[in-house]
C-alpha cells in the first residue's frame, strides 16, 4: 500500500539540548524541563485528536534511526542524526499497532512525570500493558516491543529517555579517586570495596553531581572481570585515576558519565578493550556515538577518547602463548571490514593498520589473555607501559 | 447409429461339417426386439439398479417431450413401489396431451417406433427405443405386462391398456383393454398418461440414483414440477422455478455436409421430387436454386455421366450419387440454420441451479450455435460455487444433452475432457494434474442439438467431436472467468475487512490515551476515527479492484445478467439468522407446497439483478 505523504507535521517540538541544572528538586529532571516534556506529549495527542476530528489521517513524525540517516560530523568528530523522518500512520495496517503503542507510552510517560517518579523500561512495559477491549490482543506482547516504541517516542518528542522518567537496567561499575553525590547521597568512590559503585542509568546533573575529584584520567575497561582485576590490585590508587566498566557495549548511563567526566572534569578517557571487531566498535561508540542514539551523540560521545589495547601486535610484542588465540569467524571478518570502512576510521592510518593486522593474524584476543603471562601482568606491566609511552590509538 | 444396421447378424454353426443347407435352416431374420432383448446393456439395462433408473428416465423423458410439444407446463410424478426384495413397480404420470388409443400399442409395444427418429428436431428422445425397451425388460424379468392409462381430453374417455411385447415379432399384444368413462378421476387436468411397469431391480440412493436423476432433471427443466415417491415412501417435490415453457424447437432438414454417401443414396431412393435440382432443394437445408445448380454442375464434372438439374432421380445410379456427394464436399455451403435450437438459457439455468443447490455463487454462459458434421448444436455451461457445497471433494459435473441428465460414463464424455483441459487454476481453484478441479464447485454442461452424438444407444456420454469440445471449453472458460473475478473480489473484500478490523481494534485505545493526555472527548474522537477507518477501507476497496482501476461503486458482477451471488450464503457471511432460515426447510422433504417454495425463490431473486 502506498504510503501517503502528508505534509502535515505531527507532534512537535521541543528543544534538544540538555536541561538546566538547578539543584533542589525531587524528580530526576528539572521542573521546567518536565513541563516542556509534558507540553510536547500533549502536542502529540492534540495533533492526533485534531486530525481525527477533521477527518484527516493522524500521523506522528519520527526521526529515522538508521545508518542511512546518520551523518559523520567531521568537525565535531561525532555521529549526528540526519533530518529524515518516518511518518507513522494510524491507517496503515503495518503501523496501526505501533501507533497505538506510541500513544499509550506517551500517556504513561506523562503520568510518570506528573507523579515525579521514574520507572525501568520493564516497568514501563507493565504500566501500559493490558488487553485491548473486546479482543484477546494485548497492547504489548513483550518488553522489546515497548522498548523500541519508547525509543521512537524519545526521538519523536525530541526528549531523552531520562526526561521521560524512564531508565534502563543498571549496568556498569565505577571506582576511583572521586566523590559524587547521587540524589543527595554522598558517595566516596574510593571506599567501594570489591563491588564498586553501580553507575545509575540516569546520570544527568540533576541526579548525579561530582564533588571532589583528584583523579587524572579515566580507564574504561570492557567488562566486569577485568575491572575486578584492576580494583583488586588497587590500580586506581596507584595511578590516581577512575576505573569504569560497561559490561560490554556500555549503556547510556556509563556513556553519559564518561562524557561528563571528560567534559566537566577534563579527564582523558582511555579504553582497554578486547582485540576484536566488537571491542573496536565499543570504542567507536564511546568516541563517536552510536547509530541508534545518534541524536544524543552530543551528550554522550567523547571524541578525545583513546584506545589503549589490546592490539593485534600485542601477541608478538608481549610474546603471548598460542593458546590465547581465538580464530576469527566469517562474521568477525565482515564486521572488521565494515568498521575499517566507517568514515571515522577510514582516514586513520594506525587504525587501518590495526584492523589489517587483526585480519592477517586471523585471530582475536581478549583482555584476559594477558593473564597467561602473569595474574597482574595487565595492571602492573601492560597498562603502565602504555601510559608511560602514551601509546594509544586515536 | 441406427440400430437397423445391426440386424443382419448371422450365426456360425459348430465345427462339424455343416452344409450350406443345414446352415440355411438355421439362418433366419432376427427382430430388433430380440436383438435388444439379448443386448440389453446397449439400452442401459446392464444391471438391476441401472435398469430401474433407465425405466424412469425413458418414461420421464417421453412425458416431458410430450408436454412441451403440446405447450403444457409439465407436472410429472414418479412413484416406485417395492413389491419384494428385488421387484419394483414403477409408475410415471404426466399431464401431457395423452396418446390416441390406436397408437398405444405402437408406442409402448414396438421398438424403434416413434416420431423423433426421422426428423431433425431437438428433443429428448431420439430413436424410439426407450419406453418400449423398458416395458420389454419388465416383461422379461417379471413376466408382467405394461399398463398404460391415457386420456386425451376432458370429454374423452380414458383407456387402460395392458400390453405384452412379442419380441420375436417386434409387436405388442394387448392383454386387456378397458375404457373408463369420461368423468374418471385419473387426471386432474383432464389429460395425461400413466405408465406402470413392473420389473426386477434394485434401489439405492446416492450417485446415479433416481433421486439424482430427478434432481438434475429439475435443474435442466426449471419449468417442470416433479414429485417423487420412493420405495421408502418419502415424497420429494421439485417445484417449478419458472412458468415459461421453453420455446418450441423447429424441425430442420438435414444439412448437405452432414450426410454420408450411403444416406444420400437412401434419400435418393426414397424421395418424392423427380429432378435432382428439386431433390436438393427440398430435402436439404441451405440449398436454394443457385446452390443446387452449382452442386449439379460440379457433380457433372466429377463423373463421365451427365447430370443436369433436370436429370430425373430415377435414372441416377451409384456413380452419379457419388459424384453428387463429392460435389457437396467440395462446395462451401452456408451453415445450417440455428433457430432449431432451444437452449435452456442462462436465466433458466440459473433458476434451476438456484433452486436445487445451496451455493453462494452462480454463473452461466450460453455459446452461440455452432455446427458439427452438418448438425447445429449449442453449448451451455453453468457453475455453482461455495455455500454448502462439499469443500474438499473434486467438482461435481452435471451433464445434460437436450435437457436430459447423463449419469453414466462421465469420463468417456466430451464434456468431461473439456473440463479437464480448462485451466481452473487461472480462476482461483485447485486442479490436480489432469483431473477435475477441487472445491465447492458444481459444473453443469448442456448440449442442445438436433442430433446429439452419443457414444452408445443408452445415451450416456457425448461423443468427442473437436467442434463440440471446443465450444464446451469456451463456455467453461467464460463461466470460469466470472468465478475468478468473484473469488478475487471476495478475497480482496476479506482482506479489506481484516484491515478495517485492525484499525478498529486500536482506535479505542488511541481515543482513550488522547483523552488521558489532553482531556479531549474520547467518544467523539473514537467516532471520528472510526469513520475515517470505514472510509479508508472502502477507498482501498475501489482502488484495488480490477488491476487497480477505480470502478464505480456498483458491483460489476451483480450487474451481469448471468451471475447470481447470494452473500448470505458466502462462507464468512454466515450469520445465525441465515442458518436458521435454511434449517427451516429441511432437505426439501415433505409437503413443501408450491407457494412456500415460490416465496423462497422470489426473495432470493430480489438480491439478484436480472433484467432482460
């Protein structure tokens, strides 16, 4: 069925930049920003109502979150979202259900904001879940359905998930030479034991403020196991830094926190990730922003982040045993080539060399592979060496 | 093939040295009756069940022919009484013109006696074998004679004649002859005929039963009423669906192209006219003076003897006849007149199917007349689809020749082959390789002709002439296309309905959500959105129809005279009220009098647009 091009713009429009940072409020977002969000939700419902009553097709404009609608801003060195939008129409068999879900979640968010409470993505799913009257159909079949619609709503309203009072599951840990205040509680990240401070999903200034910081840089490692090694060895103490971990691809909270540490406290960010295309992509997301959240790159990306390792030539350089090699499979190879082709990697010689080497090696390596040398090789030799030599990939 | 040709059968004697004299002593003429008595399967008396059916069929066919010729709307009742396990008494009564007393012996007691063989006219019977053969069969199996009661008018007495056929002489023997007074109560209308035959047989319902035969006869003869009382004493009435008699069929002369040399010689021997030219003009259709001269001139060139228009028939020998025959083959002659054909007509076909089948879609096609071997013929096809027809079986084929159902030898019939070679898949049906299409489908094929070429005397299958099969195929395709259009449209409608339901499902949620966000009137928004949904799906309906062309809102199919669609019978339109209505009339049993039946048909007809 042909898509009807309605020039009519649906729900609009709010500022995209982050909220004012005034202290002393209960909710996670400032009152002013909340009022703006509510206004844009009401706008959305209003335009649907007006269209409906006038006999026009109700529709919602949602910016496209695809590779094709993503631009590499060379000057700012971040990924930005383009202007392309998709029109979600009620009277389109393929979109009707999503349209309904969009409005249900909009209503849910408004209720949340008004109650000055936050909910997890899963909580949101339950909040809008019910059986449609007169049918056996549920409004949502599973959480993933509500998650994607919520992301659509987020970009559609030009607000952030945090501003809709929704957060994701907590992931990521921090420890180091810094004191923060989280919703009024002061947290000394130097005294977090073995567990570390769990980085909250919402790291907006309204929730989280930096108090006292002596650290000189941030070391971000790929996962929990490596982070534990560093924490146990009190690496952050010896090297006066902040140690973070994002459980693989870092969630928004972690990225937002890294961004703020970098921008507000001017701390350089170094990444210690696996030597494989997935590790490279984590670095890419931290540095340039992700495709899915390109509209938030400005608030998330850290163009100055540096890639410390593991690197393809470490196998020879550190004289690792052949046992640590994990053969590249077809998907790895394709992914590696794709990454090499990204514009922000394309004109960087060292990166091209790195990926070429990875491919010619024919195997990948995890950070843990350094353990074969010595339990604390990574904290006592590998990273200090790199830091000393300032040997990073940019 | 005229059975007379089969007569000179000689018997061979055994191996022992036989002399010409001893052989001569055994050689004698065989009467037609004797021949058929021994070869009863040729006439459709192969087995007890078929014998019963053939008997009913011959009697009913004769009754219908007689009524129509006399311009009477036929009312025919058939009764079958079971006397013991294998013995039945069949009585067929009609309201026809009756039979003159002196003709009764000839018609019922003599094989190959009849009005229909010698002329080219569309009628059910052809050879004049049928009813007398049935009587003969009855006599042979039970020893009981045939009883005929006939009355030709209100003021005439009715005659009750009991007849025995003398097979060796092909002649009837009168057992008893009673004259009833004028005011007898045999016939309500004052005229008609009752035939009673007792015979050995078997009765079984289902395929190829009397029930099926009568049901199909009712379809092909919607102007007739049939009442059937079977051995179980249940009475079924097939009421008439229209009060118009079919137009009377005209008799035509043979077409020159349709005869063979032997026939031509025979005609020359029998003719009255004295000159060749007069002979050609008088005995054949489509031969005028000019065409006759043309033929004679050409014939003259083809033989050493001279033939002129004035050549006397009596002087013509074999050579001249052959020359004339060749001349006919080499000359183009106008096709025979076709006004001799009376098709059932699309309207009547539909009426017939409509009253006997619980289907949802009906379409009919009548082809223009065509010619095979000099005989004009016309094909008609009607199909019924959906409704309560069985869904998983292969299509049911109803074959008719001059309004007579053909129940046996389906796969030998030309129509069957035509159905197989029609691509039903194109019309949205399933059709396994080289077999009938499957689905809730009934296909009716009717051939109207002055001479239907049967494959045998028992008239069970139409011979496979190319011209005939081609016409059948064309008519089948015409109906198929209509069905295809309908099915495609129905599918689209279903899709549209689904689309609408998708929209309507979510509209309520959206209205409520908007209400909760802005406080707008949920009810008003709901109504407005629902209106858009209705408009949307309707719009798409139009857009999608027929290769994306926007059509006017009227349904193109329903404007067509030859199509009837009963939406209430369609599979998804089955609501309770309709089901109840159908239950109301349980399987056409018991005293459903004409009025109620008529009412039912008229209410249905309202939904069908048929102005002609």
